[in-house]
C-alpha cells in the first residue's frame, strides 16, 4: 500500500509543486498556501495526502505547523524504478 500512496501523491501537479518548494527549505502551511491560487483547505488536503504517503514531515512550532521534505521516500521510489527498468548497460 505504501508505494500506491506515494504514486497517488506524486500524480497531482499541486503536490509535486509543494514538494519542489520544500526541496530547499522548511515552510509553514500558511507560507505554502500563499504560493497558490487555491484555498487553504485545499492546500491542507494536499499536505495530508503528502503526509500519508510519508513524502513530508511536519512539526509544531508554536501555533504553526512546519513542513519539510522526506527525501528518503523519494530515494526508495527512484531505486525501485531503477530496478524495475533493469540493467541497460549492454545496450
């Protein structure tokens, strides 16, 4: 079920953009919402999907929730895709 959740999370362009934003820094939900022309509730749902897929981590900082990228899951997916593709060194 893990890889299915991850691929579902990666299938949405807004979620991919959120991951790109978190690539370089930690951000609060409000900071993420400011970058999009959609409601805070929609961003919250996208963040929940990313969190369920373990692509982001969150932590409370006072009244804010700070999100950061969990690159290890992406590395696992890349490794799986590479293995699925097979060894093409003889091409």
